[in-house]
C-alpha cells in the first residue's frame, strides 16, 4: 500500500507544495480567522476544529479525497502519494482537513505522515 504524505500550508506564505492532489480551501469553506476569538488559535484547537468540521461540504470533501487517494493507491506503480491542504494562512482550515484526512486514511490501512508547514507562522493580517 502506498505511503501518504499530507502537507498543510498557507498560500499567503509560499507556493503550494509539489503534490498529487492539492485541496484549495480558501474560497469554498468558511474561514475561522474572521472570528476574532479564533484568530490566534490553530486547527489543533477544539473551537477551530468544530468550526471547520461544521462547515457545509467539508465532510463530503474528506470523503471524496479519501476515495481519490484510494484510486491513486490502486495504480500499478505508486509507492507515495502527496496531498496538499491549503488555506490562506495555513493555521486553521488546512490543519483541520489534513489531520482529519490522515485519520480517515489510517483507518483504511495507509501509512500517513502529516506536516503542518505554516502552523507556526504569525497570523496573517488581512
């Protein structure tokens, strides 16, 4: 079975990582950053996780991406699949989606590593 690498990142910090699949979460899904109470938090905080996972469409995206990874893994010569999960700053939506996707894929027997490239960066001022 293919190894899966998931990288969460912020588009406002640098280019998207080289990946087989890039999830751009900026426009379609509500940003917890707009709530001043969540701005300094990250996707590792319960309030942010709850807000992101409560957003319409996120669970369907996770399910569809899980299926997409399974399709890549069924290929004849795939040993590594890289998924990029990106939002504006790389601290909220991308982190939650990366962690939740990893959880789903591990339950299906995949070996998964997760890197949160920009979670340590300062909050983006917009």
